[in-house]
C-alpha cells in the first residue's frame, strides 16, 4: 500500500524534473496548472491523504486550463489524494470507503476505478518517495522508499531518467532509462553464454543502477563525490476522477495510487507497493489514453526492484510533523535518545569530568622564621 509520501520540490523544480521529448523531438517541460477552487499544493516531507499533490496527466485533459493558454502534451495538475467518484452523492469528504489506494487486481472490476479508467483518466503521481512501515514484533519501523538518484558528470546530461554516463573509460548511453540498459546488457550477456553477475564488473554503472540498497549507506555517496546527481522523482501509476458539485462550484480533481504485490526487495518491508513507471516510454503509454488502449497500458502495472530505501525516524508517524528529518536516514543500531536520556547522559558525563580533575593543592600554613 501507500499511506504517506514526500514531495519537497517547488512547482518550477517539478516541471524541470519532468521534462520530456515531445512529438516533434524537442525537449520540453510540462505545463503547470493550479488546482481548481483555490486549492494549493504545498511542498512537504510528510504528505498524508487529503492533501493536494502534483499529478502528471496528458494535455488532452482540459480541466482547469486557462483560455488562450498554449497547448501542452503533458500537464502537471495537483489533485487531492483520495479519489472521489464522479457519481458520488453528498459531501465529497464523506466517501464511505477508502480510496487512497487502488488494487491493480480489482481496478477493472470496481466501478470506482473502472469507470474513470474506461474514460481514459490515467495519471502519474509525482513524489520524492513514499513511506512504508515494517512490523517488527510489536514495533513498526518506518522506511522511506525512492528511485536511485541519477549521477552525471560535467559533460553528461540527465533528464527524467535519461542519462549519459562515462566511467572507467566506458560510456553508458540510454535514450529511455538506465534500467533498460541494464536489462539489455544482461540479455546480451546471457546470449553469449556468460554468467551475468561474473561478466559485469563490480564497479560498473549498470551494476550500480540495478542494486537495491536497504540501509542508506550505498554507492550513491561515492558517486556524489565524483560528480553531480540529479534527483529523480518517483513516478507512480494512478487513476483520477472529476467530481462536480450540484451547486455549480469548482470541481474536485482527485486520484488513487495503483498498488501491486511487492517485489522481493520491497517484500522485506511490506507485502504491497505502488506500481512504478520506470522510464519515459512507460509514462507515455500510461498517459496517452487517446492512442494507447487500456489493455496495452496495464502491462506496465507491475512490481519493480528499481528502488532504494532506508529507515527513518518515527517522527514521520505524526502526519502534522513537517520536519525535513522525516526523510533522513537513521542508524537502527544507534540507541534511541529521548529528552530524559539526554539529560541523564549530560549528568553522567559531568560526573566523570569532575572525577577526572585533580583536586587543587592544599595550602600548608607554616610558622614564620
């Protein structure tokens, strides 16, 4: 499932991060549209259902488009997390069941999701990453899950998963996504009758992109020292709908995150995960409901190993906590500190310091000569 996300970028930064190659072959950025009804998107490291978050849709959806606005193949339209069906009666805040997540196995059966999908209302939810809680006996440990960052050198470029890298004298070039290059390299190795693990050097780029990191200490830190990294937004497949109030006021645009059975990597934390779209081709196939039928687009709805994760502080458990530390990695081996334990440690350290100091010399009184 997906119960909490993080999205900390400003609108212009999100648009730059989602640049794509248009039909004419030129690179462009999606157009930003504010939500209708005066709703706003607020960057946050701890986003709960009910908030408005950035959602990528095809430009042929005209909700909220201003008259005279230049056409755009893709649009970033913030929507409310938690789908309100178009046929819902009564208050939009009182949907009788949870719609934050949509199970892929039943999305073509339940009218809540089947109807908008048949209308072509497919979307991509954008986020830095999402949170999930691993149950360890009576305790739940939160983890932050995200795409690996993209490493780029001085003369290399990287946009939305497209990357050109040079390492150890070997150029790894991708027109779609570095992960696809990994798969092609593995197929090539297998066709040659070689063992893929033994044939790919330990320090090669393709090897680094495929690995799944669990504890936050990984090769990315070393890569950052060698060059720059580009933050890669998580792209989750979703379904959205438009609810129109009877009084003619502004409609409510809302979405659900499509979830699937977890991959082996994600299974270590939770048995379900969002359906992640790995490259621009998969994003385009999911968004382009005018030309790509639903039967073909759903082939990209599956679990993936292309994730990184690290444990985070339980301050994220409170959705009102917007501290940047919500997404920062923690060391699970380090004892947890509390205000009272900090006070005790200061008292103990003060006692040790006092004991280590030599007592001042005593003044001895002598008789005058």
